[in-house]
C-alpha cells in the first residue's frame, strides 16, 4: 500500500523548492545582517550606519538601504548629534528618504531627547551655569519655534518644577512676569532660571530680551525670589545673562 503523505507535508515540500523559500532560508542563515546581529549580540555590536539601516527598513527601488544609511550619516557630517537634531525639512530631498522614513527618524530622535531630558531632570542640581545650560540645550535647543521656559528651584538650587511659559517668538510671546511670580510662590521656589531658544542659532540677546530680564528680576525681588539666570539657547551654544554680568 503506498505511503499516505500529509497534505501539509506536501505543501511544505512543494514550497521548499521554490525560489522564494530558498531566499527565506538564505536570509535566515545570514548572521551578518544587522537585525540578526543586534538580536544575538546586542545593539552595541552594530555600527552607526547599521543602526540607521534598521530604522530605514528595506530599500526602495534604485536605492540600496545600506548606501542610503551611509549617505545620510555623511550628509550630517558623520555626526549622530547632527542626525538627531535634524528637522523633517532637513531630510526632505535626500535620495531614498521618503515621508515614512522621515517620520520614523524624527520619532526616534524625539524619543531619545525626551529620555535624556527625563534622566537629566531627575539628577539636576543647578550648581553652575554649565549644568543648567546643558539641560536647557537638550530640552529646547532644537525646537523649530521659540519657547520661553522657567525652572523653579528650592533654596539648595534643586529643581522643584519647570514649565513652558510661552511659545512663539519673543516679540509676540505673551510672557507675563506676574504669572511667573505667582507660580514661583505657589511652589515655594527660592530662585528661578528662565530661558528661551533662538531657532536661528544666534544666541546674542535682543533689546527685548534684556528688558524682560530686568522686569522679571525686579518683580521676583519684591518677594525675595532670586532670578539666577536668563539663558538664550541655540542648538550648539548658549548665552548666559549671569555669566555676562547682566543680572
């Protein structure tokens, strides 16, 4: 009596000889592929461009994904910081980088910024201009619009609270010193640091920046709350009113 073959076995055997199945087996045996190496050895085993390959996914017609990853990194000066600080507009027009990939890269960059800011906030002690400037550059340095941010500190200069007091441009932003003073009193702050970013990258303070700083400093002083600094933040540099002797 002839041996009965399972229909499932027949399907598997038939599929085993197809080019598609052979390709799957070949890919499954490729320990050199970034995804397989990451899962086996961890992400630290991959180079920068291999990690970018995983973010980009598969290639698109006419553009090998490995070439696209290398070209993207070179476009930003082989700097991961430059890549993570890029806006969606910076990616547009780059060969092989469409809207879906732009969204994926931007989302990963924002997650990285938020995680770093969260960690920095937990450990933040405002004991030097450099410490607060590093934190502010991380939080608002790459925003494409102007943000006015306030850090509320206790007597030991530990961070009590922080908030974005306004958005827009400083000449149009509704920054109300009385609201900042009210918030400072409600959280029992002993001191404040305020900051705003300049999306243009130029960090020299304007006449309006100086005027607002004086008004806010004097309003806080009425309640024995010190304005420690006003920091103007760019993507790569900052300007400190305290360090410049303007407070």
